């Protein structure tokens, strides 16, 4: 299957030159690049979240494969949906799925199901691809989207991903796609988001999950981030770092009704 862009011309420019130029504006050319196990990267329109995503992808040494985990906003498909084959098309190129690794991931857990419908109109992974393609069209991807609110789903999926990575022997980084607080004041977003970010920095998946639920933090990708943390810990992660945090108010000028965006790396 050749998966076509769902939000081209909406979340980012539809022309190759326009998209390349916008992404270039968010890239930090002099950033020190590091090997990472996982990252957290936002998925809003690039005018709002591109500066954060650009800062994150600028800092990492690219692996052979990115496992992309995002929230399922559409409600279509299975609770944990993986694409096992095909290519994802973008204005600036295409990225092939690492079929061998994708099948290994699926085999490791019964809750992970092959499902292309869940990915057809979902934007949370697509918005990562302009930054990946800016650097490389040779890297491969494994797309996974999640819905529901079960901690055990995060644990089982994360551990399955970690086991598959170990078995594959490939160099792999896990991208957890998430925005932070939605449609609150700037001060509320910053206060609530700090509580979630602190749990990510502590490499505490259970703590993140429980904090988001307890504090009512409208972090749309808390399941993917919790999943990434479970996988990263099993893969030996020792440290996390906040790369950049902004709110949409810094772009729109409206500080009464913002969305927060955080970029982190886990190594």
C-alpha cells in the first residue's frame, strides 16, 4: 500500500519546495547530534509545533529505522494498529516500512493488530515525516497508532517493541508523537505540562500515565509516550532531556486558549 498524505496543504505546505523551506527554518544546523532510544515530538500544524519538532530531529543521529507511535484521533481501526508493509508518500519524498521489524513487533504481542484503516487519515505520524525526509529518504519506518486509556496496553506494546528491536539487531529510535495541554490558558498549560514533562524526565511511565489522569492533562499522546518510556527502559535508557517547550500563544498571540508542545530525547 502506498499511503498518501492526509493533511498536506493543511498542516504543512503541499509543494515540495514550500515544505522544504518551512522545515529548513526549524532546523538547528549546528546542533550536536546524539544517539537516542526515543523522542517525544509534537504533531500540530508546522507553524505552531514545527520549531519544537525541528529542534528534536536536529539533535539526533538517524538510525536505520524509526518506530513511530502516535495517538489515533480518528477512531478508525484497532486499539493498537500497525502497518506491516508499504510506503508513506509525502511531497518531499517517500519512506518505506521496515517490513521485517514491523512483523517482529506484531508477533511479540496479541494486542497489536495489522490495520491500514487506522493510518489512512491520521495525522500524528505524518507530521513527523517532513523532518525525517529533510535528512534522509533511506531511513525506514514502522507506523503504530493507539487509542484507549489502558496502562497495561502501553506496557505490553512498549515491551513488545523493545523485544522486537533487540531481536532485530537494527539501530532503531522510537518517536512518540504527542501534543501537550489543549485549549487552556498559557499559564495553566505550562503548569500542567511541567508535571507531565517531569515524569518523562524521570523515565517514569507509570508516573506519567497516573499524573495525566489525576491532573486532567489533555495530552493527546500520553499513551504513545507512556509506551515509548516502557520500551526505552527495557532497552536500557538512563536519561531524558527536555529540548524545547512552547505554546501556540507564542505564534498566535492568544495566550488565553493555547496548546502546549514539548520535545524531549531519551537516551
